[in-house]
C-alpha cells in the first residue's frame, strides 16, 4: 500500500490487535479502529481536501479525492453551523469515501460489496466510479432512498437484498471513522472559539469519530478544549459506540416536536436538511457557544443522457486548456450565464468526462479547477 504512517488495527469488542488494516476483526467480526505509532498534525496547507491532515490518516500509495472537506461555516439565527452540504455529493460521507476509495485503488481491488446506508452508498460509488464495481447490500429497500438506489445502479453496482453483515465494506469501519474525524481537525485548525461541537446521533459513528480525533490530539499534547455533544431523539437507545468515548461525548436528548420545529425553522431560511440533522441545530440553540455540524444536505444531480450544446463547447475549451475554474471557462465562452456554466460542469462531472480538482489560493481559499478526465472519451 505504500503506507507512510505506521498503524495497527484494534477491535473495540474483543481487544484483538494487529499491524496493518483490517476492516473487520478476524476473531469476532467486531468493529476495528486504527491506531498510529507515528503521527503528527503537520498540516499541508496547500492541500484542499481532508488529506491536508495526512499525518493523522492512513498512508496509501494512491489518493482519491474530489475536494471533500474544508466545508464552510455560516451563522444561522445566531448558531454557528458547519455546512457539510458543500461536499461533492452533499454529505459528510464523502470524507469517508475518499479514504475508502484510496484504499481500494491502492490495493487494486476491483469488486466490492458495500453496506447500504443512506448517502454513504451513493458516495462510495461516486468516488470509486471507473475502477471498482460490485454490489450494494441492503436489508430493506422499502426504507431506502429511491433516487439513491437508482443512482448506484446506474453507476454499475447491483442491488442485493440480504444481511448487511455480509458486505465487505460496512458503514461502520475504521476508514469511515478516519474520514469523519477530519471534521474536528478542521474546526481545530481554524481555532474556532466554542465549547461544544454538536452532532446528531443515530449509529454514533460521527460522534465517535470526532471523539477519536480529540483523543489523538491529546496524545500529541494538544487540548482544543472541545466537548462533543451528541443530539438524540428523546427515548432512543444510546449507540454502543458512544460508550467507548468516555467523558469526551455528552448526550443531549431532544423531543420530536422540538426537532420538527428546528427542521422547519431551517427550511424557512433556505437550509435543507433531514430531521435527524436538525437535532444538532436544536441543541446548539439552547446550549450556546457551540458549533452545530449539519450532516445531510442537497442530493446529487442525476446524470444526463446526452451532452448539451454548452457541455460540448466546454469540453472543446478544456481539450485545449486544462486546469480552468468555472469563472475562467465562462469568460472564454463569452456568452451563457455563469450559473449555466456551473450546472454544465456539474453534469459533465457526473458523466465522468470532466474531473474537478481543488487547490488552495490565498489565505485558506479553496478554488475548484476542471480538466478532461484522463480516461474519458466521447461517443458522437
């Protein structure tokens, strides 16, 4: 794999440990986590993705990134919100998918089975398109997002109904945890003054991942002073992962009526999310001095069957000049709206004809550039 950070896997259930990466414990099939012998927080400030924290991530010979991470902050009715909608597929799952795709590309695996979890399944297929095929294992398709199932099928993955424990890549796995923990690293890097980082809790994976980041920073002699606060629906069972966080995670319960009101309040100001994510916003409003992580947002854009005239013109420009921003493409075209150019580029990305790359310019400003994908071709 070309690992540049030495790590070993440890099982949270039985305590088994061994050097290297194991997505499941080979002894009890429990969840494993990665632990590092050599780690650092030497931030690569020119890297416009989660890989700027390479010293606290597993080292692979290949890196697959779509510019995930460095998500923006905004104040919503006095609440500081970290907007995870601004990831490539509109979900924090992209952070996990970048790590997973890098692992798969580095090991040369071509066939995989992925546990269905909303947003996660689509994100993994988006990041592995072109070099991995396989199946999405789902227990109950009637409780799944229909558009997402259609999208993963169009991406070349089959849909298999069965026990999700059969999947090679479960949602809760060490690589997912490594990707999600970068949310906390970004908050720390920006030296944001807050007492609590509030996240919604369903499986507990997000809260646990941020807790792991705090633990690793502590080992490096760094104390950001944050407390992870998990927002749960009142009466719900606390996920077992939270028990492994100790005092680093506190649980706050929200009744269903309050969660619904938070969802509607966000909707009124143009923030689209799910009710589980609105839990974090509801808790942040009452606690104060907090950052709420909104974890679910806009869905992906469906692929288009045929190229538009604008799309064809953009491809012509990028065949002559690469590494252009959407604004630069718009200036060269000399017509069309800037919004239209953005939409056309998004469609071309979905078709796999254009590849985007994020670079850092100025003081922490992330800019996206576009070029023709190396392995793309156009059928007239």
